[in-house]
C-alpha cells in the first residue's frame, strides 16, 4: 500500500524543536512534504532550510527578500491554516506562538504542541477551540508526551500524574547561593540540550510548574492529582498512577527527536536508526526524590498564579518570558526572577472571564511592562 505523504508546516523552524523536526523529515525521504516554514529572526538558517526543503510558503520576522527560493511569503497564522496542511508543528518559543497555534486549531489541524506557554496563557479556551473545530493536539514535550503515552489504551481514569524533574542546573545548591550565577552557568543543564529559554526555566523550575499547568488542561486532571518528583537521571520522563495501584512509566533517552517522531507518526511507531536506543542494563540505578520547594520559589509562584482565574496565567507567562530575557542579557540577577515576575503579576488588573484576545493582550502587556521596568538603567539606579 502506498504511504500517505504528510504535508507539514513548522512554526519555529529555526528553533531547537523545529530543527529536530526537520531531522525526522530527513530520516524519512518522501514521507513528508514541507508546505511551510515559519520563524523569527534567524534569517541565515531559514535560508538554508528553504534551499533544502523548498517550502511553498514562508513566514518570518527576519529581513529576507520576498519570494526567496520561490516561496510565497505570508503571516504564520495564515500558513498554519492552509487547507492542504495535515500537521502543524507548533514550536514557536513563548507567547508569540499563540496566534499561529490558534489559527491551526481553528482550522481543525493536527497540532504537535511544543509551545507550553500558549496552554499556560489560555488552557481551557484553547482546549475548547480544539474541540469545537475537530482539531487534535498531540504533546511534543518529553513529560506531557510520556503521560500521553502512558494513558494510551487505558479506559480507566488515572488517580495521579507524576511529572519528573531533573532539578536543573543548580539542583544541589540553595537558592541563597545563586545570587551571582551567570547565564552560562544556568544554561548548563545536567541532562538535556535545549533552547535557552526552556533551559533557564528548567534552572528555576518555572518550566516544571508550567508542565503541571499544561497537564491539567491537556489531560483534564485536577491540580491536586498532579505531583512532581526529582529524578536526576532524566530517563523516566513521567509516570501515571491508576486506582488499582498500578504505576506506568515511560522511559527514553534525553533526545527530543523520539517525542517529535512519535507525534508525527502517531498512532504508529517507526524505526529510525538515527535515534539513540536506551539500554536497560547500562542505564544504572534510577532514583526518585521529593522536591524541596524551598529551593525553587518560581515553582511555587507559578503554581499559585497558574491556578487563578482570568488573565493571571497569561501575565505569568509573559512576565517570565521577559525576566528570562533580562537575565540572559545581564540586566538582572538569577535570584531576581521570581520577585520580578511577582511584581508584574501584582500590578495587573485581572480580567476574570477573558477571551483569547484578552490573554494575548495580557501576556504582551506583562512582557513589555517587565522589560521596560527592569532594563539596565533601572537596575543600576
């Protein structure tokens, strides 16, 4: 039987997940057609991708001559909703991914969702849009994907989700000892190689709180039935507990390409010699520890505001995005991140029953307000 050719759009094609998605495409010649590539400002890499994959459509914020490579240039949201598209990889970093992800869901697409911020901003609203339009959301993030895989085939509701965390770059240090750490130190994740934003969020454990919030909406599980445990080896990506006491875990190497490929070929699994194989004998001991929340003030802050109604979660996402930028630019200290995020949350006039547009506006307000308030001149004064 002739194989179906999947027609793809990749949002965030020059980012970490976008580049790894193209690795999967390369591994299966003739299986996928790249309809559209969209990115931010990395013009040189985008040109290289256009030269290799000849997309019919391109969306970019960068300075690139219109029509480069014979492509039609259009907004990312328009490209994500094209009728011929089968699968949209939503891997744009941060709050900027909302409009294109929403457009794909509104058009009833299958969306591989690697951008957790859009779920943080508008979890229930986004799920409602997907349901109303017959769209499918497939998690493309190691922990939500692990939960999804553990739930596949089960007809009973889980009693508990257990999300694992490596602990990040500073897992053996107290919060008070991190006052003078550099961005370079924070970017040295002990087990994963990821983009800068998510790596800093992993160091603060903001990322883990985001995964709790994301899982609440993606799997319709109350917050009080989602736990986090420290698992230093990052081999068990998450676990699901059922009412009979059975615990299911998904194990794998620290390689996002396996998660990406699973979503792209779902419901089938495909052999790919380019992917690492986890050897059960040589992996060694697997350990699990309770999380000391005193070491991670961002985690507590994010869970508190992620559970609030209205536009607070969107402000949380936008303020964190700005705080991470400020830290990476050397404008603030690592330990200032939670206080800065909290200050922006405290200044927000909440909308209790928002539209998706309201959540986008709130996230943008939070990012702009935080960046304006905590630039270098403000910090030094």
